[in-house]
C-alpha cells in the first residue's frame, strides 16, 4: 500500500530509540523526509547513522533538544523548517511511590511530556492550517486510564495529552489538518527490556518468565498478554500520519492490546 508520504516532512520528538525510532524508520521507507530528535547530539548522530544503513534516499536530519529546558525548545523551533507531520512522542517516566514523588518530579514530567507537545503544536499548527494540510499525533499511553500507583505523575501527563489533542482537533474543523492521539499499551522498548532484565535477575527467572509474570500479576487486563513490538506500534502511527487517514480527526486510537477495556 502506498501511504502517499513521499512529499511530506515529519518531525518526531524523542526518536533516537523505541517507538519514535521505529516510526522514523517506517516513514523513511515510505519516502517521507524525517527530522529525528533526542536529548543529546551524540544520541541523534548515532540514530541518524543507524537509520542511514537502511538504504533509504529520503531526506534525514536531526536536532538535539532537552525538553526539560524551555530555552532549548525555543532554539529548536527556530531551526525547524515547515513540518507536515508532527509526532509528539518524547516522554519520561519514573517508577516511584506517590508519597516519594516530589513537586519537582511532577513539574518535570509535565514540562517534558505535556509542554513539549503544546509548544511544538503551537508552532506547527498555524502553518499547517495556512497550507490546509497536516498531521499532529500525540503519543499517549495505556497509563492514561490505568494509572498504576507507582506511575501517577506519568499517568497524569498521558491523560492530559488526550484533552489537548481533542481540543486542537476542534481548531482544524473543515480543513485537511487532523490531530489525533495514539495510545500504546505495554511495548518492548529499551526501557521495558531493561525492566524485564532487572526483574529476571532479581527473581532468578528468565526474561520470558518475567514477561509472563508481568502480564499475569501486573497487566492482567491485557488481552495480548505480551509486550507489543515497537514496529507494531510504529506501523499504526505511520498510517495515521499519512494522507490515507484523512477521515479520522479528534480520535483516541488504541494500540493497547486490549488492556484498557471498554467498547470505545
């Protein structure tokens, strides 16, 4: 299927690894130009080098930004060319008791996970509306509704993205610009791999046993009963970033393996 992305340019925040990196790889294969992003120049350069080995001729570049620093974001915005597709993917999380989570922890989660997307969307959306085409995607999480007790600050930010995305979508009424939220479930990112390794070592189990225990005891609501591959999530994101998804706007798109429940 041709996703008609060859003339588009995408910016993906937090894309030197995980879901963001996998999405960048797929967009490049579809012929879209991609600007990747990470916290350090070294990380960005490494990801660019790896992506270039895929053999695509699509334009590829990168910009380093620490989204916990508003001044870094201002510098980023000044360097961004016209963006057709904005994927607000960057996020941080910290497994910590509610009683041990400090005010600074809450502020940092909000600054990185929420305000990064707010600032990037405020910059890109007017230009998309002027050109009458664009895609903005917010990458949320199953934690938006599950709200695990050790991830309350993180969950709060992922819930906030749903409101922001829906509100922005209403600003696009009657245009060819869309704003949607993608909601992945438990996904086998580098962080998840490290989590499973630590649990396996701590409990003297294999990684497979640690994963099975996670879905038996912690994420028992999952119908998939395994971690999704980053590529599985990226395929969905890539479609919703394309012109073929033109009839979907203001939606919350689940890739949660059924963990969030409900019929909507």
